[in-house]
């Protein structure tokens, strides 16, 4: 989900504008952190924004 910077509404990652207020979502820090094909968190960017848990796959 992409959080709108203006009103805080959670939007589907496929949207370019906020469903609630119509603001441009490309300004949101969440913009581009989801894979287009699966709407999942993009692993390459997840560590940068603090969603990555380095201990998750430790042996």
C-alpha cells in the first residue's frame, strides 16, 4: 500500500493519485517500493526503507 503524504489514506500500489484526495502519490516515500507484477515489497529497496530483517534467513 502507498500512503498519501497529504491525507494519510492508504492506496493500492497501482494508483498514481490518492483515491481519497486526488494528490499525486509519486511524492510518497512508499512510491516504487512494490514489484509491479506481484504488489509485493521490492527486496532491493526494502532494506533502504527499514522493512528488511537481516536475521530472517539466517541458518
